[in-house]
C-alpha cells in the first residue's frame, strides 16, 4: 500500500490517487514521445484535479525537469548556449517576481487561471516560429517564467521563440529541452524558498519520473498503432473535460 509508506504518507493522497498519478505520468510521457506535444499539459490538468496549485506546480515542474534534463543531456552537443544565456536572464527575473505573487493568490483563483490556460493551449493555434531578436527572447523568457509560476506548462512559448532563432531540428529540440530544464529548476528553487516541502512528495515525484521514463521508452510502440487524427480529437475532449471540472471545483470552493 503506497499511502502507508513513509515517502508517500505525507502527501495525504489516497492509494487510488497515487497510482492514478503514477500511471498518468507513464501515459502522458508516452503521448509526448509519440506525438511530440501535449503530455505536459495533460499531466498538469490531471494534477489540478487532486492537489492545490501551489503544490501541483512544483511537483509537475520537478517531474518535467527530469524528462527535459535527460533529453538535453543526450543532445547536449546541439544546444545553443548563447540563447540559453538570454533565456536565463529573463527567466530569473520572471521567476523571482512570480514567486512573490503566487503565494498571495487564493487556490480557487489559481485553478481558474490554470484551467483557462489549459483550454487556451488546447484550442487556440500555437505559433510555431517567432522571429525575434535578443531583447524579444529575454522578454519572452520573462513572460514564460512569470506565467510558469501559475500555470506550469509554458513550453510552447519558449519553443516558438527558440525555433525562430535556430534552423535545424536537433538544435531546436536540444535548446528547448535545456531551456525548460532551466525554467523548471528555477521554479523548483523558488517554491522551495517560499516554503514548499519537497520531502513530503519525494516518493510520488520519484515514482512519476520513473514511470515517465518508461512511458517515453515505450511510447512510440504503444501509441503509433492508433490513428493520430482520432487520437488528437479524443485528447482534446478529455483535456477540455478536465479543465472544465477544474473550473467547477474552483467555483464550488468560493460558493
């Protein structure tokens, strides 16, 4: 029984919820491995159903950092380090500002913001490339890191900025993975300083990172047998339902 083990007991989550999150990490990682996008946002929406935003953002960030760090390491020779330096400057300022705001906002408002973000990222077109100079990259990183303290999955914005500066696919993937690793690391540190007790969640985080790794390894074989168009339609319906349920939960908490 996971809920009785020392590394899991402090989460105060039920056995079903713990296993549900571990399994969700596997399948969302498999989805990302097979189709390239969507897994992080889906996992964010699932976490939002069962834990407060001030907990789910650092937990989600730690799990996602593990995934991005592995990808960045394997492609480290293709990372554009000057671009990472520009992103770091904006990310540090954005994270510092966001950490001061997030602790002052009620969970119902944070979940409303998160749910609306999930709906937007699911249904609105995402820019594939943003032609940008150094200043635009820095400002974009600031906005992404500031927003990341509230909504977690801001990878599409950084991806658009990076793809506008790098021409080859390997460079884009490697630099984006490094940028997201940095972004999540800053977020983890910030939440640690404002009092998040990571030790209470180490068991779940470790289990989700492991299951996510297994999902990445098996994702292509698992999901390529499905029709991609049909799968994406189902994905949109499911994640929209999760976001709407999150909005309903936020509304109930203030009534």
